[in-house]
């Protein structure tokens, strides 16, 4: 009998992964709080679009409204529940999913931020698994339609990294890896926390910049000020990760310490900046592979008038820095800028970050 899969939060990442699972014939149920999205999926299925013809397809999916989730109690229990909601919704989503788990079922946090502790608070650490989706850039464009705006990782870049909080490789981790390998490149990791913080650095240097400025990924990387702000954000976040003793992975294909050196060269104002030059050229080259409209998830949220995750990304960098007695001024400044736009105190625009 195939494993029963539940995805709580069928938005960008949840819908993208769920669509591939459904097309592969897996027993997957998508739950989402947006009625129009669920209605569309029920009536017409889910459409996915990517950067190649092979990535563009429509598939039938089983989708249910959040308010109808109690009907799952009359069915076989869930073996694997993927929580794909925003960080601030993690606790209730994990609690809800936990009520339908099989005795050996577990919850996978497939989210931005570091939310495994919130999942464990709902279902316990033995039932908690973490998964990073790195450099995926997907968007729920409209009900029933998810678009990916960057190339697949394939052999050149590992998108999904799944791991246990305790760091050991287990059969269930390998099962999840195999499932995700049907979507894009995937690996089982023994370094969940290092992977998590590395992805947090990646989010911290991109999401809030797009949200505060209204710029797409290609636009903010193409602008010198916002590109260099992104480097400073990364340098601060890497330092905080190192202070925690985490074994950080490459960030955007660049070694963690390289981001620190590039940020330090910016701060020094020196004329000779070899590391900074190298990092900037790499960023610009990567931006060439993006669609013009590609935005990080927080930039999408700001456009749609949704609550952002700034407090769970750059805000976490600032809080952890404080715990170690240091400051993260670029990250703190970006938090303030995003919150000002979010509260309607100022419009999104490049001027929001000029003073950071």
C-alpha cells in the first residue's frame, strides 16, 4: 500500500511539490486555507509552469478546504505530513496535521525559516523532520497555477536537503529524499541545522530586499546599492551562524567565509576588493538565469498585501546576534524598512533601503 501524504499549505512550494507528487501517482492530499485556490484545484486540477517545456503540465489533485480537513478522520491515517505554510502559521498547522498521523507518521517542515522547534512543540521531536528547499523561486500566481522562475537544480545544484534533527541518517529520511528526487535534485543530510542556517542566510540576503524595494530578483541584484546591501546582510548572518558553532554549507554556491570577507571589504572602503568583485560577478551571472519577474517569496507577499516573514528571517539573525553580544545593523535596518512598508507607513521602493 502506498504511503499517505498530506500537504498543509498548498501555496507556492506546497503546491509545486504536491503537483509533482500527484502526477507521479502518489496518494497525496493538499489542504489550503484559500477557498478559491482549493475550488479551482477541485474543479480543474493544478497547473505548473517552469522554464522548460517538460516542467509545464497540468495534473489532477485531491484538494480539500481547511474547514473540511476533519473528514480525514474517517480515512486511513497519514504517514507523512508536509507543513508548507508561512513560519508564523507553523504551530497551528503542525498541530492540525498531527491529529491525523499514523502511529509511526511524522511531520516534515518544508518551509523558510527555522521552524522545527514549533513543529516539535506540536507533535514531539521524534515525529519532526526538516527539509530545505533551496533556490527554488516558485509563486502561486493565481488559483490553481504555480510558476517556477529559475532553472531546475538537476546535477549542478541540490535543491532539496532533508534531515533529522539529531543528524543521523534514517530510513524515513531516505524515503522522503526519494520522493523529492522526482521533483528536483535531493539529498539526505546529516547537517540539518547547518543547512537550515545556510538557507536562512540566503533568505535574509534576498527576501526582505525585494519586499522593501519592490524590485525583482534580477533588478535588485542589478542595482549596485541593493546588491551590496545583500552582501552585507549575508556577511552578518554568516557570522551569527558561525558563532552558534554551525557547519554552514555554501550559500548561492559561495563558501560562507567568502560572504564575510566580501562584506568586510565593503565595510573597509578599500580600493582593492578582490573578494567583493568576485562575489558581485557571480551574483550578476546567476541573475541572468532568472526570469525578469522572479521574486523571492517575501517580495511576492508584499505585492499581494500579505503578512511577511521578516521577523522569522532577518529578525532571527538580529535576535541571535544579540544573544552573542554582537549587532547586525544591516539586518536590523532591513527589518525596520520591511515593517514600515508592511504597515503602510511608506511605499515599497529602492529609497526604503538607501540609508541602511
